[in-house]
């Protein structure tokens, strides 16, 4: 990458107040430790544990609060739903950390961010019932975001991808699943005996891509059964969510530390759903705050 390149205004979009385009954050408002979630309202639940608050900023689905928790400076941020939103958020967070807004050039000294996404998920195995916490040690992308960036093969698990294509008898035309691991050191830091390490699918939709059928027929009605049966050297697919793959993949390409940990709120095999999951997610938030 050419550090001397001046990034044009059409690519690095800075608002008139000096904030980044979508997040409306200024570089000095970003902490090195970031807790992410999909729901803007969940940011306030995370921030309710802060002892001090520096800023609270909202634009569209992006709500951000930076403050301190037990002496740690933390940014709580909502990213909305989907890997496309993660593409926006990770690029803008990295820009806040590693691009000089005055010169529009990449800074000489790299600033590494630590990001933990706290989400909800659907369990695919008996060992991950409703209420379980599952960390995505490996994320499986049913989206295509990572393929738009150079050198993605360097951070992907190509052998795992090959088994996915084979065992799932992949039938979705124009889309190839990919696999990428979360930061190993961060997984060690966050997960203990109370959090299962799993292999998480990030679907590019909530209904058809996760095997839900309402009025439209599915391209592969047996895909979820094949996902549940997948086994590669003892590795099984534990759960569905919608953001972990691009979070892990883009962060790895950029040199940041990132992972996703989810509370299971739906049992896809048992066809059960817990819509009143706020108590369970509150416990997970507190756990991540303590360990990040």
C-alpha cells in the first residue's frame, strides 16, 4: 500500500465538522477497545455500565458512546444488520485510527484496534441450546464482502472452504462461502469455560439465506440439514448470525484484533425461539466489558 497516496474526498468522505461520513465520529472520540452490537439501543445498555462518558453520537443506525469502564477507555458502537454495514464500520473505524484527516494520507505509525461484537444468534447443534454463549473462533461467510479486497486468500482457511463446498454440496450460483479465523489472542482473552468456541455462519440475509421459508421457495431446501451434519476433523458449524465473517476478515487484512461472541436466542433444529432475551444478553455484555 502506498502511504504517500492522498486519498480523494470521494473515497475518504469527511463531514464539515471533521467527522467520518457514516459514523459521524472524530478521530479523538475513538477508543482502542471497541464493543460492537447490531441494535443501537443496546449501545446505551453497554454504556450504562460506564463510570464516565465522553460523547454520545447517533447517525442512522450507527450509535456510538465512548467512556470508561473500570479505568478502561471503551467505545460502544452499533453497526446495524449485515456484513455490508460491517464493511462501512470497519473501514471508517480504521480510517479514524490510521489516516490523517488533514493530509488524507495513511499515518506512518499503525494504531491497532480491538473489537468484540456482542450479538444474538441461532444455534445449529444440540450443544448450543438457547441461552448459550458462543464465540466465533472461525467465521463462515455466506456474503461476498471479503472478495472485493486484495489478498483475502492469505487470511482465509482454504482447506475448510473446500470441505464446505464438498459437504454442503453447494448449489447457490455466483456465491462461494469463505472461512476466516478470529484473532487467536483475543479469543483466548475473552473466552473461558462459560463461552463455547464455535464455527459461525454469517448469512447475507435473515430468511432465505438462513433456511427460513415464508412464501418463497428455497434454492436448496436441504442446506440447513447439510450444515447441521457438517464435520471436518471434528469441527462442526455451531450457529448462524449475520456479521462475523466480514468483521473477522477485514480486521485480519487491516491488522486489527476482532471477534464475535453471541447469545443463542433461537434453536434452529428444535424450531424454538426466545424473543425475551434481554437478561441473557445483559450477562454477556458484562462479561465482555470485564474481559476486553
